[in-house]
C-alpha cells in the first residue's frame, strides 16, 4: 500500500527531475503586420496611408505574405503593390528600400502571395523603422494585409540577471533525500 507521503515524494522527485533537465533555448520570432482596412468598403488607393512599425530586435526576415479580402474575411483577387522602406530614428524620413534588387510585395489578380525575398535586405537592426506604402491597387477588397515574419539573430548567453538572495527552504523526503530550494 502506498502512503500519501510516498506518493507526494514520488511526484516531487519527478517534478524536480524535469526542472533540472537541460533545455535548448527557444527564440521566438515576431510578425510585423501592416494592415490597411477599408471599414467594410472597397479600398481606394488615395485613402491608404503609409504604415510604419519599429523593428523589435536584431533579426532577419524569414518570409513575407500579402493577402486581400472582404468584410466577411473571404479572399478577394486584386492587383496590389507594396513599397517597403527602412530608416533609423536619427534618419527618419530618409529611406532605404527593403527590396534592394528584388521585387516589391505584389498581388497580381490573386488574393494571397508568398513573396520572394530574393534581392531583399533581410538583416534588420533593433529600432529601425519599416514603412509600407501601397503604391498600386485595383480591386474590390475591403482590406489588405502584409505580414512579415522575423526571426531573432541573437541568443541570450548568460544568467547575470538572476540573483540568489540567499533565502532558502529545505525539504526532506520520507526516504531521507534532502533538497534545498533557493528563492530569488
């Protein structure tokens, strides 16, 4: 017959073993979402303002997708071209094209497109601004969405942000195994 203490000790030992396992650090990406809404009405090129977003950290563009749809979130075939430009805080207004020698994100009588990154400036620096402008649009879509997926180019390598203040709690299992927990 297993006692409650023995069951808890086994559970604790399992949890502790999992907590002590080495793990590979996972770096999560981000997505820059440029969305031009039409408020339920078809988009009109002259009403589409440029959109600017700040790059959150040093990263690389891994893919870009352009989509168009209607008020019911259904795909709508359109023709659209987006101009992407980069600038820094100190040079805001002076832009460098993202697609140095490659094609702009484009829809040609379609509702979605995985954009080719060939010829693009894909390495981005933290705090740069990316500005997206719709330079051409024909169709009846009520929204246009450009999603640019980013992947970090850095890794956290130290644990200097973790401090042990010396507080601790001791635990001893029924089997006599002693554990010490340090509370940050």
